[in-house]
């Protein structure tokens, strides 16, 4: 990880707006499949800012999950660069522990399945994320309880996952992802296992999180009915992106 990138305007003393939470610059991701090279991402560039909820859509195999893995620092790009909160991420990482700590403190992940630990209660599942970061157990539990209460799960703190509905389990997963107050929240098909009503509730929750916590949120989804809940949608096709204006926003879509 390099030091924070400073633009020439800032160096000259000009007032600059905060950098995007996530910046991806001309990223490529290549895989080998036998004798064939598969180009999963082909020159993708995008920015996501604080308070913004961005949907990522596209057909199967278009590169959506690969983009999320690279944005979340779980997989390196073959070319291009990734910046989180203005800091360029260098690969190969010289210090994997430092990279993991950076990822844990800056990025929250939510997946299609909640993946809660079945023998822990809701509050224990969330508190564990804090205890891993060396927060004392009592303080971790208190904060986890407050976080769950803010997501309307205050009455479910001591319930195990088997006693929670699918929507409730996913909200616990959201609370766990928020435990370390990340600036970037990444969700990969978080509503796929939910019905349309509960799925929409989860996506509305992401909007609230973006506004109240000033986080940047990126959501991979196949659900075309949910696109109105995003500030904009980035459509992937054959490893390339296209911005789609939402809510009647003027401006033609551009290819990157």
C-alpha cells in the first residue's frame, strides 16, 4: 500500500474534493483456461463516492463477481490499479497481514448467503468481527447490540441463526459487515435468496447506510426490479462497463 495519492491541484494548495472511496483504473483480469486466455475484465474504470449506492448488473460471466473481488482486495488485477480512500493498493503485497488489516478496516462484505456461525447468537456473530480486531468482548458485545438494534433487530440479539428469518439473517450479516465502520460496502447478490419484498427491504437498508454513514456501496444484482433503488447502475458485458443513468437523470450512457 502506497501513501495517499495527492493530485497536482492539492500540491499547489488548491481546495480539492475528497477522493472517491473506490477508484478502479483501467483494470484487466486475465485467466488461463487450458491454452486459452480468458479476459474476465477488459479495461474497466469506475469511481464510487461516499453516500452513493451503485448497482452492478450484467449477464452471467460478464465479470461482475470478478470486479467485486478486485474492488474488495481479495484478488489482484492483471493490469491497472485500485485505490481505496485515495490509497493505491500495490500487488504483490509485501505484507499480507497489513493488507488484511487494511481490508478489514476499510471494506465490508455481504454475500448471497448470510454465512452466520450457527452456534453463535446474532449479537455474538457481530461481536466476533470486533473481537478479531482486538476489541474487548464486553465492549464488542455492547456495540454489536447497538448496531443490531439500529437495524431493527434489538429483539433478536440472543437468537441463533436457525431462529431468524432469511431477511433477519441477512440484516445480521449487514451488521457484521458494518462492525468496523468500513468506508466501502460490497454486496454480491445479497437478495438472491430472499423474496421480492424482503430483498427490496435489504436494498433500501443499503441506501440508508450510504446516507447516514456516508459509506460507498456497490451491489451486484440480477434483479432488474431493484434498479430504481440505486443512484446509478454499471452494466457489464464481456468484461467492459457501461454507466446507465437512473431516475431520469439526463446524459447518455458512456462506454469505458
